[in-house]
């Protein structure tokens, strides 16, 4: 974000010194956020008015407003970027902004949330965030009493209550940030952009193909099955559970159940959800096989089939990654790995994502782009390379700034991170599992 030119700042400061503009005027409770923004636009320029007004409104909330005004002058020419935090925690700290006594500070709310909201919408956001926090407290109290998940991973009702409150909060934010243009307006905008047209064609063909099979279990998630065939019993349980979850998500969609919302509630209420979130485990990303969702809006049974296939694919991907991540966290903890280390968690996240065809391509946006439309499945390709080559050698995006263990002896061994060691074990098991699968298919007596 560009700084305000120094000569403009000096001119503004001079008007403050001569009291041509006063803090009493700017902080008048009767002055609306919009009116204050117009003053800043007149003095500092339209391009800077909104962010300067947001900074000023932040200082209005301080108990020591005099210190706030001084700090405002000191920072006006080089405003600091907002640090990203957990959205519910961020909203909780915004209580005075979202539920103010007096004028609604809309510019500050927009800067802190990342999008503009009305006073009524801000109140709804605050209420849902507070509800989620209250239910999170109840969930923690229940966990302290030993009322946790069953050995099969089924959450108790108190966890689902918390998860449902978080999903309601996320859905509200998604709806507020949604594209408000009509389908006709969006189509007209796409038609004017040749690259967007190419992307739409590629994305649509991919989504239509994926809708006619339940491919995640047999393609993207197949490595977890191979791990199970090679003796990893927990991986086999995870894969089997994912197989039945795939069927459940598909058929429940025809009953008009919000299956992805229910699955999301289960995941965010998991005791290990924060570890997954910090580690970057892909349990809430757009899947590259379903980059567009327009086929789900086709009237009748055809649209419903597309929707059921999409839910089954996406939900199974999230479910299997979450179960695999939980397994890796448990192995890491039993191996003495520090799970408060962000780098360790992110290494495990990359390991799990690549195992389930979600390799890190280095793209800044998590949304599938033009490369995804042209190359079909770049993240799966990268995941294959990670699992079969890079990660067992310590590459594939693994951080080196973590604890290591010597393997292979002092003379010829190497110092390997936990994620690298697990990647090497996984590769060996995948090879053995594939061989076992082929042997079973062809019948061992003919191979021998």
C-alpha cells in the first residue's frame, strides 16, 4: 500500500497546528464515518481517505485518546499492515467496532474484516462470533471432564454444537463477501476476457468429467490404501472409513442435507483442528477437480447428480486428509516431536497434502487458475513428484529449521527431519502395497 506523499502530510499537520482542522471536529461523536472520510479525502486525497479514516477510528477506541491521536500523526505516512489472525478471535477483539455506542465505525470495520459491512451485518457477525466462543468454552470444559470423541472419531453433541456455530459464522462471512452480480453480468464479463473463456472451458470439462465418477477414493486417495496393504493398519482404517464416507456424502445429498456443512462442523470441532490449521492441511480449500460449480445448478436430477458427486469428492478429500493428519500428529507426538513448532506442523501438513494429491505448486492463490485448466491437475502432479522423489530426499517444501535425527549410521547416514523420515517410510510402503495389490490381482501362483 503506497504511503501518502510527505508534502501532503506536512500540509495536513500544519492545518492541525493552526487549528484549521481540529481533533475535536474529527472525533465528534455526531460526525459519521462517511463525513469524516470526506474530510480526509479533501485534505489527503481520495486514494488514501478510507485507510486513514480507519486508522483514526481505531484510535478513537483507545482509553487514552490523546496518546492515540499522537500515534495517528506518527503513523499516517506509513501505515502498518494488519496481521492475519484467526477470524473469530479477530472479530472478538472488534467488539467495540461492531457493536459501538454511537456512530458505527464502518471504515475501521471494513479494514479489520477485509470487506465492507453495514451496521446490522456487523452486529450479526459479532453475535455469531460470540456464540462460537461461548460454545468453544463449553467444549473445552467437556474435554476436561473426559467427554471427548469415541475411539472411532465420532464427536459428542457438545463438539458438534461448537462446530455448527463456527460453520454458521463462516457461511455468513462467505455470503457477505459473495459476488453480487447476476449470472448474466458475470457471463458478460467472462466473454470479454479471452483467458477467462479458456479457463472456463477447461474448468467446466474437468468438473463434468469428475462428476461422473467417485474418483477420489480410487485415484487421489489411493496411496493411503497402499499404506494399509503394506501393514499400516491405521491408514487402512482411515481409507475404509473414507470409502464409506464417500458413499454417505453422495446419497445424503439427494435428501437435501447440507453434508459439507456437517462434515466441516466435525472437522473444526476436532481437538487437533488447530494443529491442522497451523500446518496448512487442506481441509477447506477449493479442489482442482471441481474448479467451477455451475453444473450443480442444472434443473432436475442431472444437477442433483452433479452436486452429489461434487460433495462426495470434496468431502472425502477433506475427511481423509484430516484423518491422515491426526495419525501423523499422533506418530509425531509419540516420537517426541515438538507440536508447538510451526515449522514441524507445516512439514506434516505438506506431507499429508502431497499424499492425498494436493502438492504445493507455489501458487499464491489457493483457487485453481489457468494452469489448472490447461494441465488438468497440477497439484496432483506435484503431489506425485513430492511423494515419489522430493520429500523422501528432504525436498518438497519441507523446512530444515526443525529437529533432526541421524539415520543410516554415523559414517554414511544423514540427519533427517521427522517429515522426511515419514516420507521415506511412506514411499517404501507404497511400493510394497502396490506390489501386493498387483500380486493379489494376478494370482501369486502364476508369478512364482
